């Protein structure tokens, strides 16, 4: 058996790095079909170039709620809660087909969601939690 030469060792290492860098989706973008594990979101809000969400009101059951923001246009959008007491990381999408998702723990009630990008003041909706 021949010992590995320096060139052979470099080629072997480079090949291993290529395979190691091949990974799955980071969950930051996609088609809105579900999370990394394929689980559908409880609420899917869609934003477009008309600067409004696709619905005026969304509904979900109380508890841990998965919310997904899908961009159906070319303009960036965000989604956050108007109530500062709601512990939720802002969702942000930059272009057509981009998605972002997060989870929030909510009790029954009505919550206001909105986009905080300047000029997107019409992007408001309600989330009714039963």
C-alpha cells in the first residue's frame, strides 16, 4: 500500500469539505409548504406588492402557534405583533417566494399584526385566537 502524498491528502480533505458543506434548507426561504420537518404553519400570512396581507383576519387555536410569512411580491415585508407583551421575533421576507416563520405562545383573544416597513401602513390584520 502506498502512502498518501501531499497532493492526495489535499484532494481527500477538499472532497470531504465539499460533502460536509452540503446541507439542508435553513428554513429562511421556501414555498410556504411547511417547516424543515414539513409541518404546516398554523397561520400563513401572505404579503404582496399591494402592500397588504392576503386576509384582514386570521384564526388559530390557543397555545403554541406557528406563523409563517410568505412574500408573493417583489417588495420586502415584515410581520410583528402590535402588543409589546407578546414574545415573538419579527418575521422578515425580502423577495418573491421568500418565507420566514416563528412560533408564539398565545392565550384566547384578538391580536393585531402588522408590517413595520416605512410606507406599508396598510399592512395590518387581526389574529383571533380561540
